[in-house]
C-alpha cells in the first residue's frame, strides 16, 4: 500500500486510474465492494454508549454523553442530538492541530444529517417535560487512524453508538420543579427506529466507485455521499471539484438502496442494544 | 449545566475485608495491557489499558517544525499534546483543550525530554499526541508510560524508557495506583516517573499532606511498582517483534513449500 502523503505522484495516480478503468482496485476490491467493517460497541466505560468502528485502515471511536437542558421554543417536546467530529492529529500526518477545519465539520454535518432526516433518533422520547426539560445528546466522533472514507465509518460508528446508549431515565417532579432519576435506563431499544447508513462514492474522470481508500480519496476528483434507510434516500452530499451526470445520480440512488440493504443485514446494528434496563 | 446524577464520594475507601473498593490490596496495581504499533499512519504508536483508562499515543518525527519560528538551529524540539475525549469523563468535557490539559502536556514533555538525543536532530520536531479515550484516575502517569512506548516503537534513539505511576494515601493508608475515586476522595496523591537509564525522577508532583516518614515510604513503594510497569512496557515492545518473526517464519515456510513443488 502507498504511504500517506499530501501529494501523490502522477505515476501513482495513473496506476490507480488505469486499474479503475479495468474495473480493478489497488486493494483488489471490485468497484461496488466495501472494505471490511469491524464494530465493537460499548467500549468506553465513562460514556453512556460508544462504538469502536474500523473500515479497512480507517478507525473511529465514538462516545455518547448527555445533558439535560431547555428545549428549543419551536420544538418544545423534543430532545436534541448533536454530532461532533474531531480529526485527531494522531490519526494522520495530514491532520493538523487546532479548531475544527472544513473536513471535520463536513464529516460531522453529513453524519448528523444522515441521522437527523431518517427518523432514527426518537427525539420525542428524549423529552422529560414539555417546555422545561429535555435530553441533549452529544455524539462525539474521534478519528484514530485515517485510511479514507471517514463519512461511512463515521455513520456506522454514530449509529452503533446511539444503539448502544444507556442513559439514566428522568421524570419531572412538579413540586420541586426539577428532574428526578428513576434508576432505570433509556436504551437504544426505545431511542432508535430507522437505521440510516451513509454510502460514499469517489469519482475519477468518468469512473465511479464505492468506499474510496486513502490513495483513491487523495487522487479522486470528487465524492458523493448518499444516506439511505431501508427504502428511502434521506440525504445527499456532493463534495470535491467533480461533476456528476444526472444518469449517474439515478444509478447511484438505486445502487445505494441495494448495497445499503445488504450492508445493514451484514452489520446487524441492533445487536448492540444495551442489556442494561 | 452540570449533570444531575452526582458522583458522590463514599464514606470509606476500604471494604470490610480490608481490601480497596475495587477489591485490590494496598500494593496491588490495576490490570494493565499495552500494545505497540496500533496506529498505522504514525511513525510510532502505542495503546494502553490501565484499569478503566484507555489511552492512545502516536509519535510523528523527526519532521519539519510547524510553525517554523519554533525550530532551533542547534537541536530538535519535543512537543507533547495531551488531550482528553469529551466522553472520557463523567461530565462531558468541552472539546477545546483546557488549562489542565496544557499543563499536563508540559509536564509529560519535560518528563520525556531527558530521554532523547535532541541535539542530533537540529531544526526538526518530534510530536507526541496523547488521546485519553476513557479516564479513571492516573491519566498523566498512564499517558507518560504509553508515550515512552510510542517513542520506542517509532525507533527513535532513547537512553531508556520512562515509567510512571501515582502513589497516594487513602483513609490514612499508603496505596499504589490510585483509581479515579481514590484520587478524588483520598488524602494524598503523588504522581512519579523514573527514567531507567539513571534511575532518577523525571516527573514529580504532590498534592495532599504527608510527614517525612511517609515521603520515604511513598518513594520506596513507587519504585517497586514502577519496576513491574517497566517490565510490562518491555514485554509489549518485544511482543510486536515476536509476532513479526512468527509471520515471517510462516510466509517463509509457504515459500519453501512452493519451491519443493
């Protein structure tokens, strides 16, 4: 495999492209094949849910924390779920220290939208008392090793984290005007309904392929991420300086539903529901 | 807003049978697991589980200094960045690095610098990134230990490893390897690190109260515990090469078989 560097030589680029033209990849996958996903859930004791997800060489550890706060005035009976991503400088020489840059904000926002628009988190279940108290969930993703396609790995990792959730259950005490704890837990069983997956495709010249690895991601003209539930497309993000034909988008839409269905079955994310009651 | 479930301090830190709350004896360490080479992109890396602490360390260097004005014409520089994940602690930590993280980064950097031959690398930097994914007391000691391991994994010349541990006093008794709750509710906490090439102290802080006898005891007990930790570090470094050896033997075996055919 090629080394990580900012610039990939023209020879290496040509090698990647000529392989893709023959429908071959430098890591021997076919165009519509994922690298291997590995998921471990609830690995962080301090978090109220967590997942350690690898996709090939890419590795992301995500944790869930919660807070109780006042709901937004326009959604008085719904909790809030926010997604944050950090590209740790430990994960790649390409990542720098400092406040979140474009790439990490895009990762967080695409994963957030994939989850938000899919009827995944049941925000009404996160309400303790209308207009007074709701849960605010923080899903924080940390990239441990960057091997390309952070978005798909991040999507699986955020989803598995939410499914593995075990949040103390609160009820509203009218007299004291505050939240009290019942000693029970809210788990992924009641919090999560749809299971959105994000599928990212790279494009080089006129070739489109699933799950770009690092060298492919560094040389590709652009990418497109399509988030799907069992039967619906819930968000799309085109990024990079490539253009896609209308026919390509139609084709990727149906491909995404088909591959998403297969992947969802393989990953079986509901197995990570916390056993804590 | 703070969380409403409080992490209350227990009245006593010892159980009725004389053991500590997590079932350890006074001089017993928590289970420790170390592994090197866990982050493929880094020049050197290590992972450590120490009780509930889970920490990654990665080393990049020697490489160009950025920003450039920090470079020194006659020697390399060492920079350490200790950070905690937002979900590593009871109350969600703010994502931006705080004062505590900056201080600990400096302490660890000062602890490790004596081990390196920085004068051999003018104009360059070594950067160590430490990420605490799960925290339960003693993260600065665990981070120092795992950072040394990552440096060794990067193949950077070092005088020796450094090992670190916290000793302390809980309910008036001296114990090694304070857990999170013992650290918060105990009477004294003394993080300490030994650089093995000269067996001197390279990290030392203290909070609490002690008399002179106790100081002597603290140091003796710490040194004994550190020997165990040093051994675990060495074993982790060796096991990477044992694995490599096994893999090469396997592939050699395959090639020979092919040759026979």
